[in-house]
C-alpha cells in the first residue's frame, strides 16, 4: 500500500486529492496546522465524506523540525505540497506571511525531503499566477514568468526551488503549473464561488446585489476534481518535470457570471455592482494555458466544461443556502 502526505489537506485541492488517492488504495496523511478554528477545519473533507479516512498529523510548513519529524514517522512515498496562503488579494495585505508560507514553506518541505525522504516523490503546487503580465498570448511550460502579486512572487520562488532541488540533488521533484481550478469546495473569497454563492442567495431572496471588481479579467477555469488527477499522474512518471494543467479556454469574469445567473433564471447585469474595494493594486488581465504537454506525456485532459462546473457550484450553493435558511 502506497502512502501519501498532503500539505494543505483541508483546502479544496487537498480534499479532492485525498479522495482520489483513497480510491486508489493509498494511505493518506494530511499535515494539519494547529488553529483555534478546528470546527471548520475539516469541512471540505467532511463534504466529501472522507474525514475519518485521512490521518491528520500535527505540524506546520514554517516549522522545519515538524516536517522532518513527520517524514520520519509517516515515511511517505509521495508528498504533495498544496499548502499556501493562496488568496492573491490578501497577499498585498500580508506579503511577508505569504512569502513565509507560500515560498519558504515549500523550501522547508524540500529540505525535509532532501534530508529524510530523498527517495520520495515530491509535487509542488505551482500557479498560473506566475505568468502574471503575460509574455505570450497562450502560456506553456516555456513561457517566461512575470509575477504580479506577492503571492505570485512567492509561488515563483517555490517553483524554482523545486526545479533547483531536482537539478542539484536528483530529487523526484515536480512542479505542476495549474491554471485556476474551482469546485463547490472553492473558498468563498475566490470569484467563481463568490458568484455562485451570490447567485444562489439572490435567487432565494436573501440579497439583491453582488459587489465585484474587475469583471473584464479573463481566466482559464477548470474543475479541481480533474486537476488533482493530473497531480498524481505527474508523480507516476519515471522522470520529474514541469507541466501546465489548463483547459485551453479563457473566459471573462463577466461571462462566468452570466453562466451562473442564467442557471437560476436571472440576469447577471441586473444584480452585479462594480465596487472599487474588489480591484487589486496590480491585475492579471488574462490567463490561457496550453495543456498540450500534459496531454502528450500524461494522457491528461480537462473533462469538465466551465458551464458544467458553474452549474454544479450554483446547485451546491443553492442546497447549502437552503439548509442554512431552515
Ligand atoms: P486568482 O486568479 O487566483 O486571483 O483568482 P480569483 O478568483 O481571486 O480572481 C480571478 C479574477 O477575478 C481576478 O482577475 C480578479 O481581479 C477578478 N475579480 C473581479 N471581481 C472579483 C471579486 O469580487 N473577488 C475576486 N476574488 N476576484 C474578482
């Protein structure tokens, strides 16, 4: 039986990846950061019905000794580093924390792997935000990076540390450059979930308006459930490498809103209000990924369309809001 250790196990991707690996017969361990809000911590794992199947271990990305202890105890075959301060807008408010967790945190995991689990396979959750002010209209593994937020700068450091540890120490260290990926488990602060939750609340008469920022921004949105399979496929390859994971289609926030509101028989234009507080100091205007390498090397491609995913999210939010109302 293979053993996996996941950091960020309580987040969207951690939950879906745990579910995927459990189905494959893995023993799944999740790094759990101590927090007073322990009642909400397992919410995503609970939603998938796997809260009792994931073995949570106490540690922190910023505490190298805790990582070393956990690697010695768990002896994982595969390590997925998904933990991060991952909300771009917050990264301007907490730039140093973002650098410490999202950047140095990844280096800590790599150090622990080098010292105590050099045979294990390592996955780093890199991000399309690293392309930022895009240097090419469609971004691939060879497109130069131009990060546009403290978050993206931190992710870039973690990405290059992953490449460097692969080249310096021969670690099986892989970086997956994932474009935006969403689901009913997406955090409420991200725009897709904010919109699907808003559409549900407006439909059920709880609010009339939804405040948003730059709705001309374009993103290449896929489904997290599809994307965690790509993470696993990357670690099954003989050689570590870097892969772009994307759908290849780009859509404006405006059109994504239209899809969500139409699903509940409403017009987005009647409810969306543009508010300055949701704009960012520097914006990533457009992202569109080229997943050709992932298709050729991993046999992976996105399965869920944006429409299917947004409908699933709106339906889940309708059910959730109805439950809250009762
Ligand atoms: P990101 O790509 O990781 O920053 O994912 P987000 O879902 O947070 O944002 C995607 C895009 O939606 C960005 O270009 C945001 O500027 C834009 N956007 C417009 N209005 C909002 C909003 O109210 N909240 C968020 N989170 N993003 C918004």
